[in-house]
């Protein structure tokens, strides 16, 4: 982000290099990913070859150093890729975020050197697909405390038993970062993280889940039945999973907010085009003040969303390894994704109103975007959980300052 205030007109905007990254991501997505979106939505279709193309064009491993196959940039750049992709294919953008941010970047930040060397090059190249295994049928908002999946040490393997659900990329993932209880007595502080490969004995995809939105970004329930994971695949130390989770969630929320921004941008663009083209009573509906009012409200929501998303991405970028899950950045990332999702909801609601009957048709692009609303308000912690995080940090500050 541009530094300093003064009279720099770009002080609250992207600098030239960042704008170039966004433009490149958007151009690639429009040409390569946009044509896939209708089929993905209609059939829950997964374009199996696309990740390799995305990797070949340098859009995977954005925040991972070049020595491990990444692009060697930062979280702001990763957020800009998510934004650019989400403009044209929000389903694939979500899968990229799950792969890149939740799996690959987590392995880089928390894994040891051997784990980085083994897994990151192929993840960055798109030769393998990554996923995160955290949520369970009985453990969503209280993912750590209520976690039922267990891991016991047997010789040179940990043996995992349990189930994970709503796992983005689950049906197609080659490498998964999975959390399990290694010490039940310690509750949330008895959780460990493991790298699981899809061919490990005892691991299977129980079912692929059909969704309302983000169709084509595959989601699954996963089963671990005496799944044997080598000891060397333990990430960050035994019972150290809580720090891996919390710092990862803060970074996830910052990037998911950028995904909301891309969807919002496309919704406004489609609405402006429709308001100019659609004629009623002998003139474009864009000449009617009520339609103009909706467009103006959408624009204000979009621009305030943009400013907040970019600010929080910039403040999250230097988050130290092991950091997150507390303090100002914990509240800011929760606030960013909460505001981005809620303002995206308002924008899409008005976009649907402007499109009228044509937007209510399932196959329309604005309908596809509209059905993305709820996941943005549920994923990476619900809106209610985000409010709890923000309020909790505010009350801590009051207590410290009181």
C-alpha cells in the first residue's frame, strides 16, 4: 500500500505495481475463467486442468517465497488476485483462496523446512490441489473446543479418526491441512495440525455436497477411519494447532473480504449496463430516479468496502508467524470481512432489484452472483461470530485502559 498521508492522491489506493497485479489477475480471469462459470454453476462442474494453468501464470503461491515455487509477494497481492478472479468466476476464486491461503500459505508459515520443500512447489505450480480440514458436523463456530476428530500416536504414525464437513476443495484435494485433538483434556489447546495426502490409508471423501452458491467450487464431507499419517507430517508441534488456526483465520478473513469486493464490483458493473440497456416507458430505466438512487447506494457501499478491505489487507500483511487470533488485527480482520459481506449483500440485493425478472432467472449472471451472498456471511466465521470477536477485543481494551 502507498505510505504516508500528506497530499498523495494514492494514499488510500493501490500503487502502480499493485494495480498491475489486479489488472493482470482480472484480465486472466476474464479470458480464462469467465467462460467456465456457467457450466460450473449449472453442473457443479470442476475444471480439473485449470489449477495448473493458474499456477503456470503465477497466480498461486502469491505470498510464498520464490525458493519454494511461489511469487514472493505479500498478502495484499494475494488479496488482489482473489479480487480480480472473483469479478469473473467467484467459485474458482474461492477454491484458489482455500488452496493458496488456507493450505499452502499455512504450510509455509507453520511448517518445517522439510514440509515446505516437499509440498509447496507442487501446490504453487497447481500440480496438486490443497484444502483445509477444520469444520465438523458438530463443531462449526466452536471448531476447536468442540472438535471430535482425534489423533493418537502409534510408533512413527499418528492415527486420525473423525469427520470433517463443508470442506472447500475436499473432493479434489491432493493435500489437506487437517486439525485433530491430540489431548482431549486440554480442550482447544489440545489440537494439532497434520498434512494429510489423499492416498493415505483410512482417508476418504464421504460425499460431495450440492450448494446454493459457489457451485463448481467443490465441497465435501471427509472421513478419517484409522487414517495413518506419518509423524513428520505434524505441523507446528503437538498441541500447537490453536496458534496455526487463529493466525490462519485472520489472514483468511482479510483475503475473503477481497473476494467480496470482486463480486461487488461485477454486480455494480452489470447493473449499470442493464440500467442503460433496459428500456421502459420509452427510455432507459437508468433515467428513473429510483434506479439512480439504487446505483448511487451501491457505489457508496462498494467504495467504502474497497477502502476498508485494502487497509486491512495492508495491516495484515506483516503479521508475524504465530501471530493473530488476538489484538487489533483480530478485530480488524473480523470487521473487514463482516463489512465486506454485508455491503456485498446490500449491493447484490439492489442489483437483483434493478434486473427485475431477468435477474430472477437461474441462468443469469446476476442470479449466480446473488446466490453467493450467504456463504460470504457464514464462511470463515459467521457474522455473529465476527461481532463477538470485535466486541471481545473492544472490551479487552476497555479493561486494560480502565
